[in-house]
C-alpha cells in the first residue's frame, strides 16, 4: 500500500517509506485515500503493461489532462519490496516505463493534483 500524506500547514506531499508512530504528525498530516472506482476512474486509474522485466504505467484508460492547473504529479509502483517513482510536470505525457527485478505483487499508483491518489488495484 502506498501511503501518501499531505501537510495542511505547508502543502508538502510526502511518500511514507517507513511507517513510524504518527501521533506526532497527526495535527498537520492527512492520508490520501486510495481510489480505484468511480466516474473519474477512467482518467486516473493506472493501466499497467508488463513485457518481461519492463513495466509501463499509463494514466489512465483515457488520457488524463496535463495542464498547468490539473495534471498527474507522479506515478509510483510497488513490486514486492521495490519502489519506483516518476514525477511529471504540466505538458508531460503521464506515462512511465520501469525496469524491475520482479513483478510479484505489483501495484501501480498515480497522483492527480486535484483528484488525489489512484491505484491499479
Ligand atoms: Fe485529475
């Protein structure tokens, strides 16, 4: 599970690598819910293609906008104990190819600046 937090105070978005005791952070941090369904899913839910050790992630079935005010900020994949991430800026194509050691337990995530965190599963 990708745990993505946002700080209400400064606006930072944080990927949790190691979970600790969050009591100290809970005053400012909130966790993005992981979404997989709904009317916005076709443009947000990551689509995964696997070809040998190459994993390509597209967002989503229908291309997501990559405008200045609405775009995919990053995609992230978890495969077993490995994590891969690619960041985007407006105007980029929201697609990433990673070379991985294993596709076991692979889950892809995409993060939209307006519509939050989406998962392939
Ligand atoms: Fe969006």
